[in-house]
């Protein structure tokens, strides 16, 4: 008996093999893996329209001038050090981030009903918020996400202890919002579920509800279903070019006095992708609850990564707290949004010139960083193989990856793919 147990517990390593020999090769990430494949492609004409990251007219990543200024200021300020931050990060950063999304005159902030924690960009904010809900939410631990949505949502929330389900959002026939389908699915969901909403510039569809539709959604959330809305705000400023306009839906939901979660990212709007700067704000009904929520939020964060990093959040704090830099940032942000919009026109016109079969109006109508082209997986794979043009398999293209030089090439490739497979 003892002998057989001993032989069972002999590890492969002790026997000379690897303890990990059974580990299977995992697939590349559906979005970040596109860049891996793109980097391996030796073609001089390759174009990456995969990852949602801004590029200049020269096809280069953009370091905002205002970010550069803030960094120069940071490195020359000898009073700064690299001490640990508190568990929820830089206090001033948190306050400014809450103001940015909720409005500087937000009653919720004035009434001390907002808890904000600096987190690791949008992803980290969603994960921390998800973990908190998994532990403490008294409603249904089910989160409804739009179909389709940013793929990572479906991975983040189950790991945080929430069941993820989808609601109808996009109608491929109209290439617009399936508003009726959405409301029907929401009405059929259990009362008290969590509802994930993209605050603006929905990824991947580029389709946002109108203000009237937001109002209809809000009424279902508040009056019919007692849902907890959780906004993912990764593109504030990228949808309309205006930070305030893009915060409209979040402010409307917070303005009715109900509870809201919101995850903010500075990856896109400040171009701070690699710095991993974001914030989770939890808006509750009473200040006393906010205090207790914050204490528990710290218990979620502490064993996860202890405390957040300081550099990126210091940049954001400087920019948001200086009137001059804040104005400069808004101009640079608007220039990015405008260039993306002009790419929409150029690509649309190029397809029209080529008389590419189909209606391409949605390229003009969709909002934010992406166009959900309607190209099939087969067409996407064909364009990658034949033309070295990379996009996600669902036919999403990052408009920021286009420029005047590549538009004709991309339009030619789309034209060929559409003609070949239609
Ligand atoms: N939420 C949404 C809706 C997003 O599109 C993204 C990024 C995030 C959150 C997370 O951004 P952070 O960088 O963590 O702040 N989506 C991009 C970037 C690549 C990726 O998948 O992370 C995209 O291309 O969809």
C-alpha cells in the first residue's frame, strides 16, 4: 500500500521529465496575436489594422506632446521619489479621474458617494471591479455583456467570479443597433443582474445608442430590472472628440442617483497604452457605504498586485490638474479623433470609386476607433494572405491604423476580397 502511494507521488521531474510536459500550446490572443503575426510578416507593404492603437499619418505610434512635457517635468522634479503608493493609488489622480468622467460639478462627488481606485488601465479596472462584485454584490452575480463585445470581457468576468451572458446589441442586417432585441433580452434577464455597457465608441461595432435610446435603456435598468450598470469607458474623447459629450451616458446614469460602476482607461485618449493607467469608480447611494466599499476594495487589490505603479498616473495627474496642459491635451485628443474621422471618409470614397459591391455607408456612420466592416472570416484571411493586410477575424478594422498612403491599398484589397467571395 505504502509503496504504491509512494510511486504515485513520484513527480515526472524527479523521474527526469518536466512537470509541464502536459502543457498544451495555447492559441494567440485574437487581438494582440494579430500584431504578433504582423511582426513576423516580412512584406514591405504590410498594414496592421488589428489592435486599437492610434497611429499618425506616417503610420507611427504617437507620443502626445503634452505627455512628453509632463514626463520632462516629472524627471526634473527632484522632490519626487519612488516610494510605494497607497493601495488605491494617487489620491489626487483618483479625484481628477472621477471628475473627468462624472463632471467636475457632479453631485455624487460633492456628496462623497464616489470611491475611486487607480488601477492597471481599463483591463485592470474591469478586473478589480469584477472581483469586488464577485465578493460583495448582493444582486445576481451574472454580468450581461453586449454581443459582440471586446473579447476580453468574456474572459475577465468569469475569472472574477461572475457568470457572463450576452444580450443582443448589433444587427448585421442594418449594421446598426438592435435596440428592440437589446431591450427584449434585458427584460428577460433576472432582476438585479449586472449590465456591462460601453460608455461610448462601442468596440468592435462602432455603434452607440442615441441619447433617446440610452434613456430607454436607463429606464429598463432603473425602473424595471434593478440592474447594476457597469460602464467600460476606454475611449472617452475618441467618439466625438469631446470628453464631455463622450461621458454623457455615464453622467445620465449617475445623475439619477442610482449606483454605477465605471472603468476608465487612459491608454487611448492620452496614448498611455504601455503605462497601464486607469481608474475604477464605484458610485453608491450613501457616503457611509462608500467608506466601507473602499475598505473592501483595498482587500481585493492588496493580494492581487499590492499597489499600482506611479509613473503613468503622475503624468495624468499633472495634465488634468494644469489648465494649460489640460487644454493642450483636449486639442491633441480632438486631432486624433478628427484624423480617424477623415480616414472614414477616405476609405468610404475609395470603395465608392472602385464600385465595390455592397453598401459602405456604415464606415461613415460608425463611431470611434473601429469600423465593423461586415467582411467575413474568409475575406479577412484572404486579405491577410494575399495583401498582407491584418485585421481581427470578425472583420473589425482599426481606422487609426489607416493613412492616406494605405487607404488605396486597403480599398483595393477589400474590393478584391468582396468580389471574390460574394
Ligand atoms: N475595454 C475596451 C472596450 C477596449 O477596447 C479595451 C482595449 C480595453 C477595455 C482595455 O484597454 P486597456 O489597454 O487595458 O486600457 N482594446 C483594444 C486594445 C487591445 C486589447 O485588446 O487590449 C482593442 O484593440 O480592442
